[in-house]
């Protein structure tokens, strides 16, 4: 374990000893990244918050078992991933039961984007973002739009930091080509997001 009293390992040791302040510090440090990750996995902000709360409860319960010398964030992201998989399985099961009860009707969730005027900037950006390959879109959203570090996203998805940066680079290039009309003067928000890192 690190000699830093504010390291994740030290905080976990204090949590295991019953220190509520250490728990609050650990949650504040990791809750935003974990919630963004859960939202990526579920597509539902409320469910994401519930999953992250459950993950932190599990961390508190197991604080005395965890290896305090190993990084906490990858463990937390793995728990969030596992909980999200269970959530998807439960939701699929409920949908199958509901469809059977309804006599075989399939549930259709209307796309918000399909109902938004295609001429609006937001609709265009959403459409082009959704057209990107899944990992390019995910890395771009988390690194560029949500301002998470590439190393954090790498831990979330168990890939290298250079792979995250490559996904962001490719996403920027594809979006720059597709969103040329939004990069005109006066459209600084999107120009900034799509500018190459210096």
C-alpha cells in the first residue's frame, strides 16, 4: 500500500476500519467516472446511478478483503460492468415476458433522434455520433465531451491508453469530415471539440 494517506489503498484500509470520511472521499474521487461508464453501458442515467451506488456499497462491504496495494478504479469499473450485464439480462427477461403477455407484440422504443428536425445542429451531431463505430463513439464521448482522462477510459474498458487515443483521433477525423457545416465561423463549440489535440 502507498504511504500516501489519501491514496485509494489507504482510504480502503480506513473504510475497513469504519472511517466514514474515507468512504466519502473515495466516492467523490470515483463517482463521476463510474457513473459515466455505467450510463454508457445502460443508456439510462437513473439506472447508472443505481448501479454505481450498488458498486460502492459492495466496495465498502469488501474493503477489508480487497488488496489495498492494487488500483481501485479498475476493480470498481469491473463491478459496474458486471452489474450492468445483470441489469441488461433482467431487462431482456422482462421484455420477453411482457411481449408474451401482450400476445407476441414486440416493444418498440421510438428513437428521440428520429423525431427531431434533421436540420437542427443537435440532431445532426447525434446522428453522426451514432454512426461512428461503438468504441470510437464511446471514447470520443468520454474523453472529449465528458472530459475524462484517456487513462480512466482505458481502465473502464480494459484497453491501452494509446488505443483510447487512437479511437478519439479516428472519431475526430470522421466527425470533422461529416460535420463541416457546423465548423463554420460562429460554430465554435463543435470546432473546439473536433480540433486535434496539440
